[in-house]
């Protein structure tokens, strides 16, 4: 008999609210990853064994949490959710491990944010299903070896490089999630429009998808805004014209750039002659935190090849100029600008994720 997950009713409501699929068969995109996970889940179910530990990595919004929630549903087992940022010490992890039922799933989001002491405490739990608890201090201290029920650990991270090698190696499966195609996002938009009980044309779904940066989370956010716009300013049906008007009102252009993205590009072009320029100089100029630029603005611009990172700083590409409708300067002028602005910046010695 299939067992419902812990707090199943509350989780049902949460998934409906977040427009996430409930089962693996309902997922769109990431087909190669989904196919491998389905095989592992089916094999574990047929052998009546515990599913091996799984690590999902990739940029935010691509479905790591979704995979972590549909797997226990397909297995029919309970699951618990924890955040790596909240696990400050080994004692914070103990309740999750001791409460885990046999075959259940423990999902740790942003697992790279766990301190090293918590990682090391997790090693025997993952390999031997036991934990060592120290009671007392000094000469009176004693260690208790506590067995655990076999469980599956699913980790999700946006920064795999911050995980220690011993922890990474203890995951049986490691899956990297890629960005979605426009066709896949359009299908997600159509399905979720149905969940939100709003009518949408195929052209409008394609338009929302094309402005969502290959990310389902953004596609859902865009869809929610377009639905609100349609309810307030239109007849409740999302057409191509309505979708375009709604997204333009929000400042989302045809490529998916928002006002902050365009301000970043325009500042490099107007103030720094197209670069190279250090990210701190840009951040100070537009009065924005450096972390905001490096974590939120730059990844998509780099992936879209509108900006490049060099040892001397950021440079706007010809494609970046063209997207803003600005005539790129002649090559000779750009070379002079590079020499004028050339200042090596320390953070560009770090490898880019894009």
C-alpha cells in the first residue's frame, strides 16, 4: 500500500500553490535526468530496497526541489525537508535523522551551506546509517553509537564546488539540471495556466516562455503577473497582445531582460565606454550591491553573450550593443577604451559558472 508523505495534505496544498508537478510523469523538461531517476526509483521499488542518495545541482529555479518532492511521492514514502543554512551544528541534524522512517527521504536544500562539522557528522549516517553522539565533556565524556533506519538523502545545491569531496562522493547519483527550451517552458505555462483557471493562447504561452530565461520559476512568476494584468485590464483571457502589454509594463523585454539588466549594460556603455570595468565600479555607479550584480544580473547576461568577463573586467559585446539598439563603436575606439579602463580585478581570477 502506498504511504502518504508526512503532512501530506499540507504538502499537497503547497505544491498546488507553487504550481509544481506532483509526480515524475507530470514533469516537463530535464528528460534525461528524469529518465535516470525513474529507472533508479523503479529498481528500488522492485527490489524493495532503499533508494541511493541523490545530489541535484544547477542554477536556481530549474526544478531541484521539484525532483526532491516527486521522488518520495513516486516511491510512496514519507519525507522531511531541511535547509542547509539552518543546520548550524550536528545537534540540529539529529532530529531529522532519528525521526527518519525506513526508506524515507530527507531533503536538504542548499546543502552546501552546512558547516564542515555538520558534513562530517553526516558521513556515517549516509554510509552506515548510524551516528555517533558524544555525551558529557572532558574525562567524563562518552560516545554513544546510535543506529538509524536506512533512508535516502537528497541534496540540492546551486554551488557544487562548495561541497567537500568526501560529501559529494557519498551520493550515489549526481544530476546536473540544465536550462529549459522555449518549447518546454511554453508547455509548463499552458499547464499552469490551466491550474490557475485562466485561458491562454498558444502564442501567448510562447511569448511568456521566450521571456523567462530558460527557467520554470521565472515562467511561473511571469504567468502569475500576466494573469493579474489580464484580470484587471483585459477580459480574463491571455492573448499575445495582452501578454506583451503585461510584460512590457513590468519592464521585461523580448530577451527576458528587466530594467536592472538594461541599466547594468547601459552604465558600462555610457560611463565606461563598453568596458573593461570591474564589477565594484559598476555597482557603485548604479548604487547596487556587488552580490546583486554577480548573483542575479550577470549570470544571464554572460550566458546570453551580452557581456564577457576578462582578467581586466566586464565588457559589453556587440550583441549587447545591438540588443539595446546602440551602434557599437568602431574596433579602434573599443581598443582605446579597453586600454583606458584596463584595471585588473581580483574577483575575475575566479572561474565563471557561465
